[in-house]
C-alpha cells in the first residue's frame, strides 16, 4: 500500500475515535406486574388508589364449557352468584383487617387498591370460580324424578327426570342452599337435592350429610374461590378473594349472626353493640333512695324544707 493510502486510512480511524461514545440506554427489567403495583402505591393518608373506569376487569359468566369428550372444562365462573341460605351478591361490607384489591379476579393480578382496617365499602358483585369439581360416584341405577321438600321431606316433582346408571360420575359444582346443588351429569347442567351419601363436610356447607352411600357416594367436594367486586363512593376499586378468616365481612351477616371482628370491644366499629341498660332503669331518673334517706326526706318535708346534698 502506498504512503498516501496509509495516510488516508489513518485519518479515517482518527476521526472515528474522536466521536463521543454515548452509553446505551439501560434496559428496564422490572416485571410489568411490579410496575402496575408501584403506580398504584398508596400514600400514608390514602386508602384507595384512583383508578380509571376501565381499570378493573369484569369477567363474564362462562357457564359450563364442554370438551370433545363431553366433560366440563375448568375453571367455571358463575358471576353474580353466592352460596348458602344467606346468599347475597350486593351488600355493605366492613374491613376487619387490611385487604388488597386486584385488577382482575386472579391471584396473580396486580394490586390496584387497598382497603384499610375499619373502612366500610360496597360489594357490587360476588362471583364463584369452580377450579375443580366434586366427584360423585353412582353405585346403582337411579331415577331422579323428584326432590325432597327441605322442611317436610315430601317429594316435589322435578322439572326434568334424571336417569343415572351404575358407574356414572356426577360433577358437583356449586352449593345453592337447603341441601341443593348445581351439578353436571350426562352432558348437561342441572340442579337438585343431594341424593348421595358420605361423611359430613361442614366447610362445604353441609355437603354429603346423608349417611346412606348405597346408591351414590361423594368422593370429593368442589374446590372454589369466591371473588368480591369492591367499590366505594361510586368508584370501582378492585377484586378481593374471600378468605377463611373473613378480613372483609358483610355488615348484615355480622349483625345477624353476631360475627363481629375479633378483638374489637363493644361499641367500637366492627364490634358488638354496647351493653343495654337495665330494663327498668332510666338515665334521667334519680337513683332510688335508701330507707334512711327516705325518712330524712319525709322529715324535711314536714319542716317545710328539703334536705339538699
């Protein structure tokens, strides 16, 4: 290479090295869920993060979806639904302990608001998510053309007749109340009273309370999650998954069953009402006089004056 060419190459390299090298922008490796949570971080004097109207996801009622094998697919979502005889889907609630609210009714959804202990909120809707069904094994042929009355036990004709064969499996989905359930059998969703037996399961609201397992037996109970859509002041805050310690409680249920917040004294918010006064006592009436006081009062009246003090 000629001297002139070498000089030209050296000049190009010198210019390239003199250009300022800017460092590459740092890559944000923070997970999106943490970013969402950080955005909704609450200040010390705030109990709920402000949310846009469409920030909270409202899943639809999925009903029962069926695969090619005619078996239901899970999870199944029953929206605006609840269990038991005291079923309520909209109500006033009280926080016995702090609770986190999620953007959607899933455990891994971002926390978008928080309710402090002692706060009151409105529950706009309660959903039941059936994650796994209960299993009822049929031992002998059964024809279900009636259900027993919950009070008298008298047979009440069913709207449909359900015929089960030995070896059938009934998928138990949701407890309705008074011994009745939603269940899936022979390719369709139906409801009716328990016709199977098994050990009592009080956590499942009295499921399988019958001892007779000759016709059908409960092998398991459904695994469910209960989600409450929480609002306050007309603004939707988020979803709370109901827990076994009832951090958030229905005010009506607290009063009806005296199921108050633990550790709260009488007369305080979330606690039992203050004790009532004695039946015949009146706060405005003076305390009854003793025998000696009555005699002194009478003597004073006779003298035309009253004993004071």
